[in-house]
């Protein structure tokens, strides 16, 4: 579904990504793991187009989308939930969700999508008329993910979805991620600091260090490799 070949990018004169290649298969959860500051978030932002690629190729559904603007990638079904809780605090939960349904292909399915989000996150239904800024941290993360789902993505990129959450909520978020894949048929590319739970839910894993992919393989292979875990994952 997504194929990235020799991707390079950075900020100003500073190069961050060095020939990064990875794939995310349809119907699966693919994880991109590694310590802080190695380029994982930059990879996702470059794939979406919010950071301009310097070189390489990005293919989505067999179409070259390397230079396509972000909004056109979203219209094709590629969506990013960035790190942190990016909500409109003075707007209600319902209004925040509606903001996610702006692509034409999503507008016709707006009500169906909203009910799907409410089935995944019942607390959002209960708080639909509440200002988003008054939600708890965990509820705001749920809203951020729910708003992304309103665009009806085929591939959802998640950047640190459990950041700052209590352990109990981390488990709930990952249960929901699996539901998104299983019940909605959405493929997922996951960047996450919680290595153990990422290895549990993912089918295939890429390990990044200093802007390059240092290891890759099925999650079981990465999980069982003491060398990879110690060298690149700090475990």
C-alpha cells in the first residue's frame, strides 16, 4: 500500500533522513521504532508532505505521490495523527470531529464515520457537546485519532499515540488501534516509544537509528533479537 524508497529530507541545511526505505502492507500494522531524535517523526511528516522530501520516492496505492501536497494525499486516503494532542480546544468534541471530514470522499460518509468513531470511543459520544479543551489528556488523544478517522483513511500514520498517557490508558489506546485495523480495515504505520506493546501489535517492524533504517523484519524476529533490542531500542 505504501512504499518509500531512499527517502531523504531535513530542516534548513540539516539532513535528518538518509535513504530511508520501508513498506506498509495493506491490512497490517507496521511499526517504526527507535530512540528519540533519530528521525521517526520526520519520516512520517515527509511521507505526508509537511516536510519537503529532498530525494527518494514515495508511492501510495502504486501511485507516485512524492511531490503531491499533503491535502491531496489525505484525499487519497493517507492520514497522519501527529505527536501531541492537536485539537481545537474551544470547539466541541462534535465540531472537532466534523473538521476531520473535509475530503470529498469523506463528506458523503460523515454520519457513518461519526458513529464508527463513537463506537470506538464511547466517551467521545458522551462528551460530544463538551468543549474539547476540557477533556482529559487521554480523551484528547482519542479525539485526535477519531478526527483523523473522519477523513476515512486507508492508511493511518500514528506518531507516539501513547505519549503522556497513564499505563491503563496506553493499553486502551492500543486496543483501539487493533480495532481500527480489524473492524475498519485501516492499515497503520506506527511510531511509538513503547517498544514492547508495539512489538505485540505489529506484524512487521523497522528499526531506525541516526536517520537510517538499521534493521527490519517480522515483529517476532525483532522481539527475539537481543542484539537489535540492546543496540537500537535500549532494551
